[in-house]
């Protein structure tokens, strides 16, 4: 979940956790010189005035995912230990008490929201994988600051369009951190659907998602590739 810069291509990949970012970074690394910026970094921390990079110098992109799907994937990913030692430590401290009871975790999500609010002061008390997606790609005023947003649900055509724009070969994407849990909707009932909708309300509004993928505005907003203000550079 570390944003990656390919200096020879002047591109910046903002990796939102659990949005196929590891697979994408590995695929891009074969053709570009990716440089890691820092764990869990957000655009507002990367670019000036807070960061060191000049926004206009880079083509920035990211991929998003259905919030209900992403939460299920994140829960089981961390429960299995994640990729780093800190993931295991946070799992042992915060998630093991839920075992594999996803509903119990969702019912307790308000406590996670409180931990998020304290994260700037107590960074060890929150698992950053659960952060809302808009926080990674919006500035402090809530404006999207990446040039292109692809969707996990439309991964292949979105990634191919991106590769074409960046003059990269359309490589077959590697599959890393592939989930082994059931389809996400099987873990929800009406109560938990609504709780997640409230917690990730801004993501849902901004990206046009609904719980059932076929009912989302996602396809109309993003699958057209090049539509939307933040895709104008394509």
C-alpha cells in the first residue's frame, strides 16, 4: 500500500490497500523504475506544500473497489497475518478477538472509526487498510487529485487503457494476495450493509457504488475510461 513513482515515466501510482495494488505494482515494475515513497502515504502527504513532489510533474493514478467487498477482503487478509510483521501485531492486538466472525467485527466498527480519528496521534492503534479510499486520493478539501481512477471491478480493460496511455506493454497482471474467502455479499445482512454504508458514505457517494455491483453507477462513471474530470488527461 505504498505509493510508487516510476521516475523514467513520470508516473505516480497511489496504492489504496486491498485494491489489487501489489499485483499492479509488480506488473509495472517490469517496465518502469518504481520507487517506494512510504507506507500508507496519501496524496495530500506526497505533493506540495506538505510533501516534496510537485503535482504537475506527475501523472497520478489509482484503483478503487466496492467498499463492502474491500472490507471483507481486508478483514480476512489481516486476519491471516497480512504481509508485514506489523500486520500480524495489529491482528493479534485488534482482530483476533473476532475470530472469523465478520458480522461481529462490523457491529463494532464504530470503535474503528474512533481509532481512525486518533490515528494521527496514535498511529499504532489503527490498521490503515481500513481507511476510506477517498483519503488516499483526495486533497484536504476533498477534491480528487489523481488523473486517472480505475476500478477493480473493471480491472483488465482499465489497466490496458492505462498501459496504452503510458506507452507500456499490455502485460498480463500477476495475481498477488489473492483472496480465498466467499463472495463478499454472503457475509452481509441488512444491518451490516447499512453500517458499512454509513462508515464509507463518502466513498460510496464519490465513486457511485452500491452494495449490489450491478446496481452501482460505477460502470457509467468509470468504465468508459476518459470520462470524469479527473480522467481528462487520457
